C-alpha cells in the first residue's frame, strides 16, 4: 500500500468543519466498558476547538485524572454527501486520531442520562495525524491493515490498542450513509469511526505513537495543563 499524503495534520486542524464520532463500533470495546453491542450507530460530536495535531506536546485539562485514549481511524470528507455515494469517493484521506475521553466525567454523566459533551468535547480531545489518500484498489488491504497505539511511559513501552477497520460493527459505508442522511456531510468534515478494545488512561508525560501498518503517522506527548 503506497499511501500518499493528503493533508498535513496542522492544515487539517485549521480546516476542519464538523467533527462527527461514533461510539461502540467494535464489539470487544463495547463489552470492555460494560456496554451492549449497539443495533444502530451511536453518533456524537465535538467542537472544532477540540482538534489538535498529533505532533509534539498536547495539554490535557488541568486536574483531570482519567483521560482515556481511544485510537480511531478518521475520514476526511472531501465531497458533498448524496445518497449512493461510495465511501471511497466521498473520502479525501484517512488519518488516525485519538478520541480523548474523560472517563470519570463520562461515567458520571451516563449515570444521570446526561449528554457526553463535557466528557468528550474538551479542548485537545480530538487528536489528528496527517491524512493519507487511498487509491480505490488500496481500500481492501487498508481495511485489513492493523492500526495501533504504542505508549512510552516511565515503566517502558507497550502497545495499548490494535484494531483493523474490517472488525467494525458498522462499516465505513454504513457510517457515512447514517451520518450523511441525518446531519449532512460536506468537505472539511471529519468522521471518527470508533475505537477497538484496549482503551485506558493517559499518564502525565506519556508519549503516544500512532501507527498504521508499519508506518508511524503521528507521535505526541501528553501532559496536564498547569
Ligand atoms: Zn471513540
């Protein structure tokens, strides 16, 4: 697979229009948090202030103690949605992203039946690598390619999450149609496609390596804001 750079992460962060996300799109991840496997996509959003490049230092909200990493494949929408459009045609490029989640706050809000915005949409909660184009014939191998998150902590290095797009509950095509019909999708929108199992808290000073197959697409280091 010879993916080509489509958009640098810093340009993507400046140009992003709407951030759509899907929850519980990998069975093992739904179960690890004690949630049922959904019967239709569960969509939420983040403000554009959440977007930040997966490059260098990233500050997490001061005082937070339970910010989880959720590694996800992210689509860059480059054409207007219309019924019948193929995911390969509406997508300009794919990136890896981290849908950062304040798990403590999310659990508190879920228990009350309240919206998740506070737990999901905070500043720097939508981390993005650069975007890469796939030629039509490259999509199939991309779906089978493992993407991973490796964390370098003081105790050493470990691979926290590995997933393959082929393991999604709802395919990218299903997600594009579901979001497009309801909300519309237009150039500059991004779609986080859900996280595989292995989510967990980011420790202060941890370095995160986001890899697609053998290629490193982003490296960033997390620390708490003062
Ligand atoms: Zn997520």
